[in-house]
C-alpha cells in the first residue's frame, strides 16, 4: 500500500559538525566533537547519526565541518556510509544561521524540504512522524522538543511543607530545543548570511505562526553530548536499552 505522506518527507539533511567541543576535552584535543566515540559502541557520534538518518529515509547528507575538519573528512572518506555525504567548510565564521545557510546551499535538491541536526546529538525517534507533523501544520520550520533530565535529585513536598518523596534526576517540566529540525525548501532563503537564526529567523517565524514544535514521543531516547559525564551516561543508557 502506498504511503500518501512519503512524497512530502525529506530525503536530504544537513549535519552541523563544526563545534570545538571545549567542554569535552581532552577527547576533542585531536578530533572534532562529532568524532568522539560513545564508550562501548566503537563508532563516533556522527556515525550513529548518519545511520539513523538513513533508517529514516535520508539518502543525501551535507556535513558542515569546522574545528579539525580534516579529521572528520578523513573518517567520512574512509568509512562505509549508508548515505551519500559531501562536506563543506566555512572559509570564515558565519555564525550558526549563516553556517546553516551555507551548508543548505550544497543540498542536492534545493527545491525540496530537508532535515538538520546538531552534530553532538544522540537520539532515536521517528523523523518520518516529525516530517508528517511539519506538513500537517503547514510550517516553514519545525523543531524537535525534548525534556532533558535535570542533573540533581528533586524533592517533593505536600501543601504543609512535609517532604513526601525524593526523585533522582527527573525530567524538567520545560521542553527545550532538541537540535533536530525539519525545514521547508523556502527556509534556506530566510536564513541570515551571517549571525544566529535562533535570534532572527526563528522569532520571525514564531510571530507569523509558521514555526512548529514536535515533542519527542514518550520513551524516545535523546541526549546532547556536551561533557565527559554525558559520554558515560549515554554508554550506561544505551547498555540498558540493549543498543
């Protein structure tokens, strides 16, 4: 049976892999942040991302490189990848929005929608469902939204101020930008040549009600790999999930 939504789902993506990862040192002394391996997996973060994108129907990926770009490019050239990959390197710093615009200019199908993801995100959920959500809301851009766990234990009290429970690292009550996106073809033209799209393009689209937020489904795995502790926690969580 033909899926009526298949034609509107992206088959191309941008991975933003240019960050220095200063909080992950010494792991990032000789490699860019997306090249750091999660213990026990034997594969760098970006390798897992490319596999996930391929599983979600993506065929072509533009990887935007920066810090120690040659290390990432060498790995991409030598690895057996499930998608077609091209790499781009900014000749000068363009900011997050400008860098995204520069990378998007190298997508093979500029007239079609596209995914984007930060290069330090470790996640698994249905991009197909997110793309359908994006289409149903006629959005120009859709952000994945996550509820990360806070790093401290929480204390519950009753109305009288008596402690009733302790909860170890509960999810925050607020949703945050999870660093995964669906963009319509026109979005690239709305990005700044330089600067931060989260301070310009996103607020503009939000005011026009053309920016959507897709909450990650219950049980979906998501973690931003920012520190050495994140690596350790990700390894434990993946082992518990049997991945």
